[in-house]
C-alpha cells in the first residue's frame, strides 16, 4: 500500500458541518449523541507528561441506519463519493472531544490505530488548536502537522504513525474513521 497524506477543506456543505458540530457538541440538540468520559482519552501510562488528557469518547460502527452514529458515517461516505473511493469495510469510528489541557501543545504519543492495512479519515468538528502530527515509521521524524479547522479532513494510510496535540484554549473535537477501501 502506498503511503500518502492528503488534506481537504470544504468537502461537506456548510449546513452539514454545522449540523455535525451541533449533534456532537450541543447538548440542547436532539437526539443527543452519547459521549463517555475518560480520564485519559488517548493513552494510558504512568508517565506524568501523558497522564492527564481528559476527554469524551464514543466508539461506533456502522450498520444500523437508525442509530445516531450512522448520521456521522455520512462524513466518510460523502468524502469517498467525492474522491472516487469504494468503502469495502468500515472498521470503526471514534469521536473524540478533548478538553483544554493544563499542559497544552504537548504532542501525545505517536501510534497507529490498527495492526492491519487500512485507511484513516480524520474529520475536525470544530476550530481548535492542538495539531494532528504525522510521523515517519521511526515515530520521531515529523512528516506533517495539520491544524484542526471545522470541516477539514485528513486522509492517510493507516500505517503512518500519528498523534494529536493538546489544546490550550478550546475543546478539540474530531472524528476518526478507520476503513478498508479502494480508489476507483
């Protein structure tokens, strides 16, 4: 599989971007999308530099058209349709809502999401600080930094190590899709 990283803006209509942001982040919107608190939403370690990244998370899979998470899979399928990609298998989606940190800017540990060939599509729900950083295989050499911007998508080979950076001023909210696909 060829390694690649591509950044896209303005794939979704503005109205859908707003609806997604409201669906995930606005408690007054019905139906409510369930988010679950974790003391550390990205890493578990006794290392004090990474011990507190509190946030809210929801892991979901597609399939049942009557679930709130299926609303979010529209992001993946809209992206793939506009880029001539067939989704063979939707492996998982994860919504992250990371709260501002007392140690902002610190890059979290680089990782890959799954130990199988797959593609990753990150979708930023809102404007925030806290870049996503993509690395060479050594997990030390940075390839690219991507700043969260509402509606921005980052599409890359799932074997590329990556991590988020902690936000200083704003809730950082993103959706991570892992899937197997084919470019037409």
